[in-house]
């Protein structure tokens, strides 16, 4: 299959990161593609530098920071491709990255998403993510995060791709819509994958589509900013997508696990003991509850578009784990020095 691909990169004051990312795209073995960089109102000279150093790149310059969701949507609107790849600016992609993604999607019209394998920049033998995993309490995490990159893997079906290195079918985006800009950043890729699943679209993981990723280079890991948006967006994501009546059945467990995460995090994470981080998590959840009306209005449209039975969606989600198992999903981010490989 020889489809035209649009690679969309969102940039915010990331000039120092972009050079290696764009150079790696120049080396792709798959040649039917365009590169679109959406600049989110950068003040570091990114726009002028891009025009001078990478004139082949299609530049969309926004006057303000619209986050990953809004920036990606601006790039998708300017894209000409049958497939749209989203890529973080803090990445380096393997020469066969695009080719492997396209091959995974080729000749399978119900596959609307493909996930790449992302490896950590500082530890390139450690997996950052092989896609989105989500359990029935609504907790989402990086599939295989912290694992050693020595697995004998074959393409398999996963819940969805990480938006940091993903391929989307344009027909799917036309069907279900693009990223929810109310999210601004974080969990917008999980929300999109969930909407796609409800509408009957599938996602495959392409293990040979490899990416090196400087994790949370733009917004720092465990920062109050990130904790706030994660807390807020999780409320909206569940309100929009969790099927009825299962959301009522699982709601008590969802609430127990969610608040346990907030209250018990300081026991495992030294950074979480900082008052600003704990307050940001609480403030995010409060903002999510206060803004839940917009999410519920979107829910009505999403659920009307649902084409698959609930059991099929739940089958792509993980079972509920014990709390200490949940912590292990993130231990490589909380204590990275203990996971040298």
C-alpha cells in the first residue's frame, strides 16, 4: 500500500529538540509523506529557525499555545494525507518508522490506529511505551513502560496508540472527530482511542516502528501542571466514554482507586510529598467535576455513535489490579535510577 502520510509535530519553545527530530524524518525509507510543524506561539525563535533550516516543512504558526490537542488539530486540518502521524518534537525516529506504521495499517480497513514502540532517550534499552493500556477503573498507563527492550514481539492489538508517535487513518478521524481541545494536553490520546473503540475502530502495535523519546521534555514529569491536567482530564474522559450501565457498576471502585492514588502517592513518591503537587491533583479533579457538564453533552453524541457492544470495548481493557501492582506501572518514572538496564 502506497498511501500519502502527513506527519504532524506540535512545537512549543522546542527549537533545541526539533533539529534531531526533523533530521531523522529526512532519513525515512517511506517517501510518500509531508511534515507539518505546528508552532504553539513559541518565543524561542522556532518559527524563523524552521523557515531557514527546514524549508521543506509545512509550517502552521499559531498566535498562542493551544496545547497538544489544539496544535495537533491545527496540523490535521492542514494535512493532505490519507494517514496522519502525530509525533512529539522531542523524539528521534528510526529510518523505517513510517514504513512499519503504514504496513501495519495497510489492507485492514477497520484498523484506524497504529502504535509505535517508544524508548527512553536517557535509557534507550528501556521501553517508554508500546501503546495505551487502560483498566476498568479508568486508569491509563504506558503499556510495557519500564520493560527491557529485548522482547520477541509480534504485531498485536492494543487499546490505542500514544499520541507521541502514532498513526491515524484520516477516515477514522473524519468519522469520530479529532482530539478534544478542552483537554489541552494529557489523556487526549486515550480519549480519542476510547471514542474510536466505541465506534468499532481497532488499533495495532507495530514493534519495529521504533522511536527514541525524551519523556516529558516540554512539561516536566510530576510537575503540578501535569498533575492538574491529568486529574481534570481523567474526570472528563470517563464522563464522556465509559459505557452505561457499566459506569454505574464500576463507579465505586473507580472512586476508591482514584482517591487512593491521590492520598497514597506520597508514601511511594518523594516528589508527591510536595504540597504543590498534591494540591494540583486535587485542583484538577475539582475542575473536572465543575466542568463535567460539557463532557456530558459530548457523551450523548459519542454514545449515539457507538457501533459495538460494551463487552467488546471492555475486552480491550485490563482487569482491575491490586493497588501495589498499579504503583509498579509507574515505578520506572518515580525512581528511574533504580531501573538502569
